[in-house]
C-alpha cells in the first residue's frame, strides 16, 4: 500500500534533529581554535555566498552569519551589544551572556553548517574549538488572512499561512491542552523541511500514530515543497484519483479532526495542513455544518450530496438516453429535446464532451488569471460562448443547462481536492455512456464503487461509516444530528476515548 | 480435524454482514423470470410454492450451520476432507468447485442474455462478458472485505426497487389468487422445486463460515436473510399473479421486468430499461462470491495464487459465454443447474449433517472407550 | 502480471470501438407515435403509421405513411424505405385497428406487440370506425400531430374515467384470460376532430359488437371502482316517484360528479352461474331539472331510490346485451374461476356458461351533497 518507487524505504532516522548522536563520519571536519582556519572552513562549506558576513568583535570573538537569514534587530540588540558589554573569556560564558533562548555549542562542521543555514549566528572565540550557535532566524511570513479556498459564512475566518510556528500557534489556540502532542521531523535530503505531526494523546489511536510516523520517517526524498506533495506520498494508495487525506487551510477544521482522534500534519512553507485518516463521506462535510442549526446543516448536506450525484451522473444520463434509450424519455420531453438538437451536427456524446471541455477551459483560465480578471473571464466567457454555441447550432441549449448545472454542483464540494476528482470522473462516464448507454454508466458506477471499497485511509476503511456500517455514524454523516445525539466520536480514526461527553437525555425546553 | 482455517481478526467479518452476503447471493438473475417456471406447476398457488421453498432454505441452512458448528472454524471443503478422507473428499470438493463455476457462469450468461434481449440486441456477447469479468476481477483482487462490501451495497442501493412493486397494483385483482390451494400438494412441491435456481446462493455460508467473527450469531443473521429473501420473492410472486392472468404470465419470459415496464415518472418512463442495467449491481455479489467460493476450494486442492486463479477462471467463463449462444441452450443450462443445485444445495447438506452427527457420536464413543482403557 | 498490465489496457482499448452498438440518436430517428392496422388490399396487412421526424429546416413534422406487407416488421421495413430517418417504435403510444380487421382477428397483432421489448406495455389500443388509413391521412385543420392528438385524447378521457382503459397490458391480460374478453374504445373522425364514439367488444380476439359511449359508465361501474367520475342519467316518467314533486314532468335529467363506487360480486350458484352484484355509489348531485328540494331528507331518499332503480335497470341491460353477443368484458368468468374449486375453466366452456348466466344487480346510491347553492 505504500508509495513504491522512487521513495525507497531507507532507514535514515531523521527523527532526532540534532545529529550529535549519529556516529561521526570520516569526512566530518572538526573545528580548530584558530580564527583564520575557522572562517575558511565555514566559507568552504557554504560555498562562500555573497551574503555571508564575517564580523570581528575585539578582542578575540568572530561572528559569522548569513545576512538574509538572521534577525537584524536581535543580532544588534542581544548578541553584539551583549558581547561588547560583558566580558567573556570562555564559550560557556558566551552562552551565559547571551539572552537568547535557543543556543547550542558544537565542534562538528556539519552541525555548524546546518545551523548557519537555518538562521544561526556562529560565535567563535580564538583559542577555543567549540563554536556557539545562537539561533535567531528571520521568519518571513505573510500576515494571517481569511482562507481563500475554503470560505464559509459562519465561523472563524482565519486560515493557515506558510509559517510552521504560526500554524502551530493557531492550532494551540484552539486546543489548549497539554495532551496535544507535537512531533517534529525533518524531511528532504536537500531542503530539510520541518514537518510537524500533531495529535491529541488519549484520543488518537496509537497504532495509527505509529503507522503515520513510520511513513514520514521512511520517506527518502530530496525535497518537499508542499503538504499536498507529502499527502500524495504517504497516502495508502497513491495511484488512486481519490485523495485519502484531507488538505485544509482552516485551523478549525484541522482541530475538529484532531478532537475526533485524527492525526494532523503541518509542513513548513505550506499553507495547507493534512488531516488523516479521512473517510470518503467526510470530504463532503463542511466545518460550517457544525456551526449552523442542525436542520439547516442537514438541508445543506443533503443539497450537497444531491449536487454530487447530479454532477457525476446528469450529463452521462442525458448522453445515454439520447444516444440509445430514447424509450425512457417522457413524452412531454421528446419534442423540446429533439428540437433543441435538430441543428446539432454531432452525436450527443461529442456534444457533451465539447461543452464539458469548454467549461473546464473557462475554469482553468479563471484559476490562472488574477482574481478580478478571472471572474470577468468566467462570466463573459460563459455567457458569450454558451449563447454563441447554441445559436451556431453546435450544442443544444438543454444540454447547456445540464452541463452548467453539473459544473456548478461540482463546486459545492467543501474540499477542493475532492471537487477536482468529481469533475474528472465525469469524463470517462460520459464516454462510456456514449458508447453503451446506461450499461456503460452502470459499469462505471460499479467500478467506482469497487474502487472506493478497496481504498483505505491510514488503514481505516475509506467508505466508513457506510461500509462497514455504523448506524449512528451513518446518520450523522448524511444528515447532521443534533448535539445531544452525537456524544460519540466518529469511528473512522478508531479513537481510544470514544465518547466526547456523557450523553444526557434530551430535555424539553420548558422543563 | 487438522485442516481448520486459522485467521487473524483483521480478515474476519462481522456476523451482521452475513445478512447482506446471504441475501445478496440469493437474489440475482433468477428474480427476473422465476414466476413463469413456478407457475407452470403450481398455477395461481405459486406463492405457496415460494413459501415452501423459503421454508426449505431455512431447514437446510439450519443443517448447514449445525454441521459447521461441529467443526468450529472450518469450511465445507475441510469438512469433506475430514469426513470422507482425502481422496473422496477431494473428489467431492472438485464437484463443488465445478458447481460454483457453473453457477457463476450461469448468472453471467443469463444477465448477458437479458441485456441482449432487452436493451442492445446487436451487442456482442464477448464484449459484455469481458466488461463484466473485468469488473469482477477487480473486485475479487480486493479481497473478501471488498466482496462483502459489494454485497452490502448491492442490498442497500437496491432497496428502492421494492416500493416499485406498488405501481403494478393499480392493474391487479385479488381474484387471481383464489381459490387458494386449488392444486394438489405434489404440484406445489414441484413448483417449490422449480424455485431452486432462483433461491440458491445461501450455500456460500458453507464457505464463509470460518470468516465470521462472532459465530454464535451466524444462525440469527442467516435466517433473517433467508426470511427477507423469501419475503421479497413472495411479494414479487403475489404481485405478478395479481397483475397477470395465467395465460399471459406463462408467456412472459421475464415477468418481473415486464412488471416494471408500466412504471413511469415525470422525468423517466420505461423503468425496466434502468432496472436491467441496474441489475448489474445486484448480480455482482453473486458472481464475486461464487468465484471466491471456487477459489477457496481450489487452494485446498492445488497451490495457486489468487491472481492466477482468477484469470484462469475468467478465461474459462469467457470462452463458456461464447459457446452458449441461444436462448434454448441457456434454458437447458438453467434447468440442469437447477437440478444439480437441488441435490448439492438442498439434499446434500442434510445428508452431510447426518453423517457428521454419526461420526461425532462414533468418535466420542471411541474416545470414551479409549479413556476407559 | 503487473508488467503486462499496460499492454492489456492497450489491447483492450480497440474493443471500445469494436464493442460499439447500434445507436438510436433521438434527433436522427423517426419516432412512430401511432400505428394503425387495416386489412390490406393486395397483401395481408396494411399499416398506417404516424412518424414524428425532426428536421433542421422545419422544426418537426409528422409523416403519415401507409404500407402493405405480410408482417408488421415487414411493414416497418417498407415504411423505412419511404422516410429519411430510421423508424423506431420505442415511443409508440397508440395502436389502432380497422373495424374490418378487428372483426377478423387481432390476436397476432397483440402478440407481436407483447413480444417486442421496446414497445411499452402502457400504450393504448383502440378500434377505428371504418378504416384507420383515412382517419389518419385526413388533413385536419387544427391538429398538427395526429398521433399525439389521439394519444392525448385517449389518455385524458381514461384519466377522467370517461372511457374504459385499454392498455396493451390489459388487452394482453384479458386476451389470455379464461374468463374475460377484451374491449377497446372506438375512434372516429367527426368533421375536423377525432371523437371517441363507443366501445368495441370482442369475443376471443374478434370484435363482435359495440356499445354506445354513454354505456361506458355502466361498464366501468360493473368492472371496477370509480374514484371520481362524472355521470348523467335521465329518469323516465315511470321511475319518478309520485310524491317527489307536484307537477311530474315527463323526464328528469340528473348529473353527478365526484362519484365514487365500490362493487361487490358474489357467485351464488355455480351450476347455472348466478351472481349477486352489489354496487355502492357515493356521489354529489350537480344538476337536476326541474328543481327538487334537496334540503328535505325524505325527498333525497326517494330520489336516491329512483336513481338506483334506474341504474340497476341500465346495468342489467348492458350485461344482457353483452351476454347476447357472448362477450364477457366484465370479468365475470374470472370471478367464477376464483370462486369455484377445480373449475378447469376454458374460454369456450365459459362462453357456454356465460350465455345463461344470471346477474342480480343491486345499486345503492347515496347523495352526499349538492353544490354550494341549494
């Protein structure tokens, strides 16, 4: 089930970040007490970049740092001024003199080089081979903003940004608990990206935590640029089109998952966090459902499920009925349908594919353009091309409605990743319907059903709570049950602590 | 009894899923046109025959479960090896595997025939059989969990078909059912015997038993499934008798589908076209589980990987579909299968039950004697 | 196996094209909405079909094509030769039979339709007065699509319970029943319109006679349950109770609507079949002239009795007439079969018994209310 090649399962243990514990290799250089040698060593090891600053502080202290990586303010206020003011004579006294929280000492070149590229200032004292590393990184990050891709009307309006520490602080704001576990990994042989695995101890299933930890540590890749890449690599089945882990930019949705016993992964430099295990149906549930009254949330959930079904099957059914099964068309539809198609020179399958293709083009163009132009292109393109296509007689206007409807419906999916899949699987189904009518549609349906049944998410069945059936969970995923009835956590993540609270009998409001 | 099946709990299924397994294997292609065959003997009392057949399934299932319980965690193949010794046991096992193959093949070919007769008269048999077989292979390679899942969904997603039986009631008359019990008991039994081809499928119990987690609940869910199957067949039969008259029912090949022909909605007419295609989902568990049952037996005889087995099996089935071309051939095949199934599914398990009971008594006596000595 | 998976897919793809099936693209087929059968002049069978075609030039039009051949499929081939589009029958709604053909035998035509899976079981069957061809070929001023028109005409009247229902299923069922004969509406052209002009009654698939359209009401009363029918009758001088009003008119026309009825049929003697037929009617009085005091319960009672008697007489008349032509369209035979053990009923046997059957009709009518103005 694991991702096969090229991420071979090497046994590099990157779990413990500081590498003092690892056995020293032969080519590892050691520091020298001489200042000139030290500077030269660092310069060689870092390819002597133009922003490498070497600064002397009399009498015998040398600072080396990379200009764009360290925080200037802290450097002047805390490091340089303290070193000038206080009298220091040994590396240990330097450590004591500096009021910086993260400060280490080492004599090994590889550790020191790794530290300088993560934003440390190296402090060397003539006559001592030990080098002090004061970590004062300059963290460039954009300010917090509303989540762009997962907006909702009611609820928190803050989204993750690209900084790992900001994201974790956001999560810690939602879950104020000492049980929140945070394990750090470094992934990427060349890029050394920090990855944090979060879960709540006492709820999360230990076996799942172990599995996920194993999958992350087993990764042997040279770079990791986004959490989406990571999620595809550690998926149960990377060959499937269906995502098995949720990518979200909403901290509240992330924390909702953690509270239900799921595991979360935050990747530095990525504004999307991973939540797993995730069942198929949960991709269609919005965080907002919890914030609305249950009747309204139920309505919008049912609306969404109908939308998905329409989106996948409406156009294929049109194609199948018009190509093969004219018998099933009700008499009242016959005349409008056949007249709207009277001028169309193509068979229905081609007509449908053409229209779907145009819609996808508009969407793709809209996504690539700046927001404002993108919207305009969508509206103008939709109206102009749609009207013109009907008038030119290359499509029928009834199909135009169907295609637009199914495109619209596919955007109701609260997860962008799943929405993409919904739109994609429509195409093969249309083609099958065009070849073999309803038989083709049924083939596709059976195939998708079996495919979904075969999938797992972190070992948990993907179609849970439908299969294996869990009555309560089933009810709570199709409709949203009122809170007195949802004292149990969903079964997907096999939580250790199964109950959210002690169920109380529902009290009528007047008692 | 050294050939019991040892399984980790991960590979096992919950007992309540047995309900879906048994129910979905029973309902398949037979339901399309079983009315005519039963009606030939039992006339308008055919519904009593359906009830009798249902009763028989309960009795047989009871014997099956009792036999299986003796062995704890073993399937029919293992039991036969134990009871008859290696050679005869394996011979009987081969017969059972052959039976699974023929049943699989018959379901496949019958469904193809319905599609060809009803929707695509021009479509080639080999194409339909390849597409269906590929779907089945895909499901089979997913393992038992996936196949049981298909059973589950095929039952759940087909529930909406049952209310459709209300539509034909508009054209029905109760008079057709009277006078009750006009034909003699022999005809009723003959009618019940004709139900064999339609009602078989629950013999999967023999094979799936070791895979059930809480085996105590087996009989509860099996009987529940048999009951609901009987109920569905009974309601279809009752509606059909009331909807058709004798002459018309005897001439209607697929009475259930013709029954659906009247159903129309504001957005769709001719419901049977949808029903025929939708039936693919209903026959999938049939096919998958027969295939799986054959596989379970095969690995007792020879060492074969599941992938290799499924490809060989499907290739045979594929060439089989090419051989059986005409409707009379298919009907002959169904009749023979029905006859064979009557002995394999209905008579044999009772026999086996008696033999195991005798053997059990014999061995326990022997043990007692040994203890005395 | 994995290594070869790619090649399998490559091999499988062409089968997508080979596995292609014949398409019936909606705008490229001619949909037969109505087909009529006559006795042919040269060949055995003449069919007239109304085919709806869609053309880019003139949005949609209906062709009426008449061909002669020995089978209905052969006629379809011949029709195809005359049209630019493939003729398909999956949307056929009405089948008409010429009177002459109906009197001959329609058994094989019904069989042919039942056999074809594309033909819907819910299509209507009817008999055309005279021949079908002139009825369809006539250029009606206000009717564009004659097939559609006749379908709507039948559908509307059957739904309003003004006409007996004769779908393919019902006709086929009755044809193969031992104790029931088929019946169908009769259609004829009335100047620029098409009209339902009666009920054709059959014996063993041969039309033997017809009933007036007014008699539909009685046929339906005997045959089954009304849900909301309308009906009018005329009370003759003898039937009017003496003390209903002062100046007794010669006749009183009465109209009802929202009529619900239930029937109860019981076999009381099986040797020479004798049935008790009890019909309970609940209805609303809508028209009566001259005016009768509906507010008075006694008057209403009398009126109810008078109407019941009138209805019983009419029902007995209709049954007697059908008996005289040996056509059991009321399914008395089915009742006989279901009430008598081991009757071994056949059609012939029943027709023998049917001739001498006795029916005791009893009608119980209740006037629930009149309109909003008494």
